[in-house]
C-alpha cells in the first residue's frame, strides 16, 4: 500500500474526503465508472491518486470536479475531509453550494 505522501487508493480518498458515506460505496462508484482521474475513467477502486490530480465524480444529481490537495491516514471530521480537495469552479456541486451560501 502506498504511503499518503505517494498517493492513496481512490476509494479510500473519496471516503476520507467525506464525499461518500462508506468505502464500499466509493469502491462501487469507481468500479461502475462514475469516477474519472485526470479525464480517464477509473476501472478499479484500487487506482492510486496523487496530489494535484483532478477527480470528476458523478454523485446523485451533481457532478463534482475536485483537485486533490492531500491525504490522511484515517477518516476524520468533515472539516478535515474538506481540506483534502479544492472544488473547481466548473463543478456543479460548487454552483449549488454557492447558491446555498447566497441564500443565507
């Protein structure tokens, strides 16, 4: 298994970043082809991602485009998970969150 400095499996990273509730769901998304890394469809949950990779994930009614900023050894609180990625401006998830913040 690669160290967090080298990279991390895509299913673990999605789970640690709190994009999905369970690692099993993350693995299923990857195996079903709903995840892309740098524009290439992920064929297996074991695909290793590295800092700077751009991940596109189709989640329910949104498509999120994220840039990997880091890794953690263990899943932590949501605030820690949010530090693992940068939401790119053309992500539909970013547009939804911006609209929610504008309403507050």
